[in-house]
């Protein structure tokens, strides 16, 4: 690959952190300047000579088959280089079209259409405008049946495969006996709708071939997995594919898999023997690249008069596509969050004529805590108890599912700190008590929780001395920064671990050719890549000490004796036996004030307080930003987000940001994030629990609970729109 064709992405390397940047300090993002000046190049921005533009054509009907697809008009358009359909697309072996996660892609291999919006053709042209115009000239006739697009439209549910390494069903204790002994029993059903990912940066892929070697600039949450998956699907040796993602405009789960468009771009680039760029439109984000599935969750809670939980059952039905079993694991937290002796959970999937759903920020916990934490609020009401007191009474002192001790847990401190800051003690018990003219005011709360994951990772550190004798470090690991601050926190970890050994630290990530590290998902990047960076830096220090190098000036002298005046160390960090000895989770508590206009049903949220125990905070600024982002998404989930699908055609009706509502600045008022002091010696070497996902958990329930406290109206089906709160209208 020539340097010219590569577009020299190295032009935009992120800034250097000072060698005394400490872990925990609110260091400004080292990539911030590049981003605000537009110098940061995302997957669709990397300049590539001779690049062609591709536009995806999607089915407009389903389910069924394509009877006829006519691409002659499109092919005849000026500037069009190729039109791929199932009639002429390069063949891909059936088995290899599945990614490791079981993703079944639409690679133009047959005439089947499983859902409205499925990729059915790809137009490649000299410009985006010509490709877009030609794509609209592809005509298709279908033979299709009526789509089923809502869980209630399908009578059949089935057992999913093992999800997230855990079995779909669980049972401890004796449910019937527990129910018989309980003083109070409630059963409630909650639903959450289809919700689509809307990162600012849509999916985008640029594919360049050099012989049988492929380079991808891809908007991905995992460069290493991306390269490996693409290699396998295309039948290439693993080392022949390199995926680069220096900057990513948000991931949130949808960029955690290789979807059809990535492979189609690579196939097209090979077919036309030129680089090809494929950028999805905002509208195309709805369907072919996953979504949070619809869920229907039924909970039964049984308790003694004093609030002690005797029974919790949580039965989940989540939708999946016709071709693949994706499971939203909404009941997983119910197994471990409270100390109830009798607990049973089930997960089932309902197959619908929609694109395969996928992970979306806190997959499982976001939807599951809405149901569980709403149900607890309903139980508290039934018992005439304070909802926070009910949770305190059922605090789990060890993991009640595994029996293991917690690696650390600060939930009691989170309850106390959040309640204190919010002023929870002044909450009247009865709903509808707090008023301000026509405005009803309510206070609600919920518990937040997310597991602490970690994966094997490797990193290298290279020390070099400038002519002046100043030593700087270059830290490298594949990883990627999906917008969370990974560049910055890895630099802080390196600076602290290197100590005197570096006056400045630069971080290079986002390239599958670098030492491997896992995808940025499951809130595990900091723990995984961070541990590897720490290990590499400490190993460098050990080796220097062994060579008698003990300060900055002897280091500069030593480096001058090294080849290229550089000293490089690579290290691996692997999770150990601690994962079998401790149960590892981050916990938190979120408190919300809702103000509801009694005449209009309009909901405002003047203040939200979230208190979290997340182990060591690596950067007070980016950590706070992550938690606020999660809480803001929780507001969207509670009040706005809902993908509407046409029951006749299966078409996504609100597939843009004008009609798919997410919170804007005017929707968000005071959001107060508290980190309780938590030291966890067991989770990993840096002591950090993940923070990418816990922020959204519990928020929708806290808002629903606050709305109930304000109005007396319990909304069990998200989103909570104003019409749900209007008084019955006199005729
Ligand atoms: Mo996250 S939903 O694990 O990318």
C-alpha cells in the first residue's frame, strides 16, 4: 500500500500528555483539539486517491423474495461503475457469512428479503451524487407476505441460546412456598419499544485492496475483531486485513459488529479494482445495523410486611429477527441485585420480520432495571414504605446468585450520598402531594448496576530521547476511542506508571496492526487496555532498573546506546483467578425530580442526582461526562425514544432525528454526578470498574417512579409521552 493511497492518517496524531499527568486528574482530552478543529479524520474522512462512492439499496417490502430486480437503468447512469445485486455479486461461502457472534449478514447471495430495509443492491459510482441518483433507479418486484413487527403479533416464543455466557433461565429457592408465605404479592408487566442507535457518526467504511491485502477505515468499536471477522468472511489470512479507526463518533453497541455494508464495500472494491467508500445515511441506521429490541417483562414480587423480599420472578420476552437469535438479557441483574431467597428468571425470544437487534448501551440492564426498579416502587407503594428504605432492607451483602463476595460494593454509600444531595428525606410518601400551581411534582429513585468485565489485552511502550535529552514515550495498543476518552486515560495510566521515565506521553490506538486489545464494549476498555498499558510501562521500568538506569539523565544516556535510540517493551495483561473468587459489579443510585403539567401532560426534569461506586476514577472530567451521557440517554429512553414501524409494510416510519426524538439541551437541566470513594483491589491492576454503561441503568425507572409520585399515574410502557398523563377528557 503506497503512502499516498493510505492518505497518511498519521497526519492527525493526538496530542502529547505531560509526563506528570496523574491518574484521576481532570485532564482535558488529548484528542479534543483535533476534534473541534475538524482535523480528526473519521472513517468517511480519510482522503483516498481515486476512491469511488457506494450507496446501499434496501428492500422496501418483506418478508418474502425478490421476483425481479432491474438494475439496467442504474447501470446506464453516467459515472456508475458497478451495480451489485444478488444476481451478480461475488459469492461468499454460506458458513463464513456468520460472524463469531452469529451475525447473519445480507451479502446479496440470494433473493430472500427478511425485513424492510435489508440491503439488496449496492451502486458504485464516481461521485456520491451519481451513486445516490442511480440507486433510486433500481426497480424491484417482490413476492411478500404480511410482516409481523410487534411482539404481541407473534404467538410463538422460543428459548434463546446461552447469552453473555450465562444460561437464559435461572432458579433459586422455592417460588411457590415463598409466595404462600409472603404478606404482599404484586405481578406487573412492563414493555420497552424498539429503539435505534443514533451516534452522531453513522456507520461508514472505506475499503482499499492492494493485491490480496485489504485495508479498511471503518467506524467500528473493535478494530481487531473487525479485521478478523472480515478476513474470515472473505476467506483471507487474518494478517491480510488491517482495520483502522483513529476516531469514532460514538458507538453504543451498533458498531460492535461487522454488519453487511462493511463486507459489501470490500467485495465491491475488489470487483471494481478501486477503493470504495460506503457511508450509511441517517435513515439507513434504522434496520440493517441493529437496534435495541422490544421487550415485554413480567415481574412478580412477594414480600413480608416489613419489606423483606421473599420472591422475585422476572420473565422476559424480547424480539429477534427471523434469521438469528439475539437476546436482550433483561433479567440478569434481577438474579444478583437484591438478597431475596426465592428468585426465578426466564428469557425467551419472539421472531419478527425486522433486522436483527443488537447490543445497545447496557444491553439487558437498561431495559431490565426499568422493569425491576419500577416494580420495586410499586411494591413500596403497596407496603406503604419509602422506596429507598425498601431497597436498603434488601441489600445483598454478597452476590446472592453465585454466593461469592463482592470485589467491592458501595451501594449503601451511593444511596446515602445521592439521597443527601437530593434531599430525599423530605419526600412525602403519598403521590400527588407536591404541587406548584398546575404543576405536579414527584420524586423517584432507582438502583443502577452494571457488571465489571475485562478481557486480555496487549500494549507496547517505546521510549525515545530527543537531541535535547528529553525522553518521550509512545504507547501503542490496538483498542479504539469511541468518544469516551480512551486516548486520554491511557496516556494518564502510562504517565503515572512510567514516572520519571518519560517527560511526555503520546498514545496511538485504533489500528488492528498494533498489539491486540478487545473491542470497546461491555464497559471494559479502560480495565483491559489500561491494564496492558500499565503492565508494559511497569515492565519497561523493571528492565531499566535491572540495567542500572535509575533517573532521567541516565535514561537519556542509555537510550543513545540503543538501536534507533529507542527502547521498546511489549506486555500482555490477562484476567486471572480473581474473576472466580469475586463477583464484580459497579453500583449506583439515581434520584429524579419530575414536574408534570397537569393540563398538558408535559414532563420536565429539573434535577437528577446520580451517585456511583465505580472503583478508581481515571479522569474526573471524562468520567463525569460518561455518566452524564448515560443519564441523558436514560432520559431519552424514559420520555422520547421509540422507533415506529408500519404494521402493513414493516417500514421504519420515524427514521431520522426530526422524528426519532432524543434529548436536546433544552430537555436536560441539572444533572449532578457523585463518585463515592471506592478502592477495589481485585477488579484489575488499575482498579477501575467500567463506566460506559452504568449511567443509563435505573434512569428510566427513576423517572417513571417520579412521574407516578407526581401524578399517581403508573406508566409501564415506555416511552412516557404526555398523552399517557392527560386526565380523561370530558366530551
Ligand atoms: Mo456496548 S452496548 O457493550 O457497545
